[in-house]
């Protein structure tokens, strides 16, 4: 599963509320995080990619959301800040606690952290599994920067021997065509063949959240549940290698 949980800030009911209640990012709801944790536990996925996770800022009363979800769901966590060596990401108290996380049932797995050379959100988390490699990304809002990031990602994965799964929030508001180059280079396909939108949760119009798969991944089912605990909807993929 991949899910942008928006730091546990909740799900607005409209774009107006999304803008007017921006303060929710600084005053998080523990009740909402508990609901997110319970939903994730109910799905019981083997591997979970979480985008926009607070790792213990004042907005969560210093509680690390990745660790808390891991405890509730009995998953092992791999996380770090998403801003790499950016100075603002190091010195601004809230930003330096913003990251992404992979949760996995298998405790023997180890996370590897890569960084895009460009963009503000730089983090790439790699998790090596027995039969495939899993990558989690949160791409830039700028189309120009996204293009550069996708090329970097293509080069990073080009020599992988095992099948790969790339998941995350790709921010491709102009559509999946932005992903053509990386799909062709790595022989990736999008299991979401009906292009079910994932954003905004209150009135989905855009497919921003993807789980891209390479050859060797056999799809059983894909689902985008109508779960309004964030401004994004989760994507759940059942597959075999």
C-alpha cells in the first residue's frame, strides 16, 4: 500500500477548506492519526509506503508518527527526513521532522536512503526484499524538476536484477504521460488501468499516487478505497513475483 497521510492533518471537505484551514498542518489530530493507524492495521499489507510523515515535531507533541503506526500495526519502520542536505530542512524545526517511511512486516529488511540531486523533496527510500526491490518517492511540484528526478530515478534503477516496484506521490497533475520515459526505460506498467484518481480525497480528479511495477510482477488486484482520513486516497496493490 502507498498512502500520503498529510502528516495526520485530516481530510478537508473542499478546496476552500483545504486553504482556509492550513493551520491543521501545525495542530494535528491524535484522533485522526489513530484512525489512520487502525485503517492501515485492517488492510494488513506486507509493505506500506507512507508519504508526509511527521517524525516528532511540536505539531505531534514530539510523537514520531512512523513509529506509532509501526507499533499499532506490528510493522518495522524505515524512515528519514525528505529534504536531504537542504539547509532549510535542517534548521527549521517542523521541516526537519518531515519525512517519508516504509513499514514492513519482515524485520530482516534494511532500508537504503538515496537522494535526488534536484528539488526540495529529495528522498528516495529503497527496501530490498527477497524477490523484488521497493522504492518510495515524493516528487516535486515543478514539472521541470520532476522530469529531472524521474531521469535520475531511471538511472538509479536501470541495473537492478530483480523486479522493481516504485510507489509514492508523483504529483503529475498533467497526467500519466509524464511517466512515459521512465516506464519505457525500465519496462514499467501502471496496474491502475482505469486511472482511478487519488486526489483530492473529497472529490478525486487526479491520479497522483502510483504503484508502478516492472516485468516479473503479477497483479491480482488493485484498489483505491474511499477513505477520507487525508487529502489523498490510498492505493492498495495485491501482487505476486
